[in-house]
């Protein structure tokens, strides 16, 4: 099975910027693990520390229990696919993939066998004699992938490998990458700032923010049970309203937002100013005069509508001026609500998450 990769309190500064501010993580053998976070949060810096292009200021990186951060880069046995890590333009597809094997002094017959086998895996064997300028972007990316995998590395690092491809090809390639990685069982660290890609491709993922890991978990858990307002807002679309928690006990609570009272589940340790966060799909339109048992009813004006195919997304303005999104699944063209109209919506208390505001945390 693949190698176990551990980070222990890894720090890296660039002048005043703490690019990594104490990252601790364990990535399991054979796992497909994603680092997800906004631009500048430290994803590439962390990968570069693993690859050996950068040295952490403090902390340790271990591979199967041994210090990785003390080995020179060429002894780390790592395959890499980077966004701009172009394949060699003067070499054929075959020679690009054979390159790493030659550098490792593998027998010529074995080089041929392994390079062709890996090209077959990425479905590029038929184009083995082409040069990169005779390939599409997606095909070049497959060659880059094959080149990284041909050496059967202990670790595979991928930094935004799909960001230069168009939307449809990205989706095809991510499925492909995941299939290959499963087949080979190589521990893989994948970097993206695309949250949909991260949810789709990862076994587990870490959400990073300003050099720190905010949350680690399975995609489902990170989406359903974010542990901070940052994670809730970064993953998926979220409505965030600032309000005041009404005092009281018990399982249920109420948050005052302007003149509106929103029912929620109580969260331990919170009082006073809070952020109430809920997903657009947690809201439903409710006809006049109707109630929805157990749910809070709100009123708002429709600001705009966006047709997203499977979903119709309404942008609504509450009476205090805050904007929220409401998603209608299986939208019905006959029941479209026009812009400017007033609507009633329902939200269930169990679908509202509470977090401390910046001031109260
Ligand atoms: N060589 C450098 N010199 C100075 N600061 C740097 C250097 N490289 C990165 N930084 C800073 O370190 C922080 C982390 O950068 P990093 O490249 O790791 O971010 P990232 O998460 O990969 O972002 P992106 O999604 O935009 O690629 C940023 O604030 C960045 O400006
Ligand atoms: Mg980066």
C-alpha cells in the first residue's frame, strides 16, 4: 500500500508573510487527499516543502515515519504534475514518459515496457511518437500525468493540474486521474482552489486558510458539518446573516436578525452576536397563507433569478437589506416568480448552523 505522509507543525515564512503557520496533518497510505483553500492560503508552499524545493523553517515532514524534509529533492521519490510544469517540448510523448526511468537507470527493455504500460493507462499509447506541439491541452496533461506515474513514485503531488483545461475536459480528466490513482494505489496530494473539484475527487480533504488547516474530513462531512464560518462559506454556496442569539436553554434557539426571528439548533458556548449560516437548498418557497410545520417563515423581495440548469437560484433581499440565495430544484417554468415580487420562504431550524462572529470569537 502507498506511503504515509505526515506533517508536524510545519512553518514557513516569507518575510512578514506566514505562508505556513503550523500545519499538522496525516495522509494515509494510498489516500487521495486534497488541499483546498483560497488563493494565497499556502497550498503550493506546502507541496513545495514535500517536493524539496523549499525547506520548512520549523516542523517535520515524515514519509512512512522517516524524515522526508531532510532528504535532497532528487532522493525523495516523488512524482509531480504542476499547472505550469510543461512536458519537454523537444521530446516525443514516449521519450517524455521514459525520461524519469532513464534518469533512474532502469534497463532499456524495462523502460520500454513501463513507459508503454503507463501511456496505455492514460490512453496515449497510440500517440507515443507525437511531439507535444501536436497534442491538445488535455492530451499534454495526460502525458504529464504518465510521466509522473511511470516512475511509480512513493508520493504523487498535483498542483492545480487541470486549471488550464476547459470545463468539460476538467471533469473528464479528474475522473480519469482518480481512476488511475486507485489502480496504482499511490498516496496522492492534490491541490485545487475549486471546491466542486475537491468534493468530487477527494477521499479526504483539508480546507486551508491563511497558512493553517481549518478542517480535515471526508467531503460529505466538510460540506454538511463545517466547523467554522470560513469553511461553511468557502465550501458550497452559503447564506450568512449576522444576528443576536436570544438567551435561553434547551435544544432549540432563536436568532434575532433585524425584525425577523430565525429558529436554529442551539450550539454550545455561543451567546450574543452570532453568524447564522444556511445553504440555498435548505430554503423553500411557501405559498401565501401556507405554513410549514416546525420551520421558520421569512419574507423577502426577489432581486434576481439565475437559471443554472438543474437549479433555479433566486437572489432575495430581506427587509433589513441582507441578501440570501434560495435554490429551487426541478424549477417549473409555469411557477417562476418575477423579479421585484415579494415571496415567503421556509427554513428548518436543523438546517441553520451557528458560528461565532469575528468579534465574539
Ligand atoms: N517566493 C515567495 N516570496 C514571498 N512570498 C511568497 C513566495 N511564495 C509565496 N509567497 C506568499 O506565501 C503565501 C502562500 O502562497 P502559496 O503560493 O502557497 O499560495 P496558494 O495557496 O498556492 O495560492 P494559489 O491558489 O493562488 O496558487 C502567499 O501570501 C504568497 O504571496
Ligand atoms: Mg498555488
